[in-house]
């Protein structure tokens, strides 16, 4: 705010035809917009905007910094304030889920389909994939691996196909890394003996 006042004062000094009252009004609108009314006050002294800061009021309002109010129409008999607070905090999980679907592992966007049924199908598959990712994370989060590392580690467990005459041999890796084995154990998955 102070920087804005200095800028306006410099402008008024350079431009003799500028209307000082308009600059003062701009400053007061900015103070109101930033909700600093009562903390910062401005007056016009000739062609200079002067300001004062009420530190006592600033400290009083600073007590509420970081506080928020949850307003709801849910009756008190239906849910306690603690339950409402917890449900509000759960919104962060929902936002994380959508962020994961849109840009993370699933990359739900961009969707190049025109028919509603195909869009619904695409979103359904993405939601299903998210549920699988969430299950994997819930089971493996105490292994101290990131979700990305877990997925990449599982992705490296691949079987190989070797054509041999008129037959095809399919082989799974004979040994797994420690990380792969830990993840499979947490997910309670056993690899088949034969593919």
C-alpha cells in the first residue's frame, strides 16, 4: 500500500495537471479493497498524499490472522462443529484427487470425445484408476516410498515373450528387487508361477 502511495505522489509531482483528489480517491478505494479501513488513513496535503498507520488497530486485527469461519445450513442436531470442521478439511483430499486425475498419473485431460456417453465412460475409467491408485497408496504409504516410485517400481515387473519355433515362451522375472517385493507383500499380491 505504501508503495502505491509513493507511486501516486511521484506521478502527482511529475504531472502538474493531474488532479490530486482523484489520486487520493484511488488510494482510498485501494485501502477499502484491501480491507485496511481503520488501519491506514490518508489525507491530501497540497499535492501530496500523506498516510498514517494505526498500529493498535493493526495488532487487534492481526489476532484473527489465519482464522476462518465455516458457515453452513446443517442443523446443530445433525452434525457437531467438529464433524463439520473435519468434513471441510476433507475438501483438500477431494481437491488432491482431482489434481491427480487431471495432471498426475491419470492425465484425464484433454478429453477429445464428443458424445456424452464416451465422456462419461472416460471419466468412469479415470475414477476407477484413481481408486486403484488410492488403494495402492493407502496400503503402501508406510513404506516411505512416493506414489510415483511405487508405480514405477511395479511397472518394471514385466514378463517377456520369446518365440521359439512354433511356441512362445513367457517368462516372469526370476528375482524381484527389495522394493518390488515389499510393495507386492503390502498389496498381498503373489506373482503367478507360470504365465
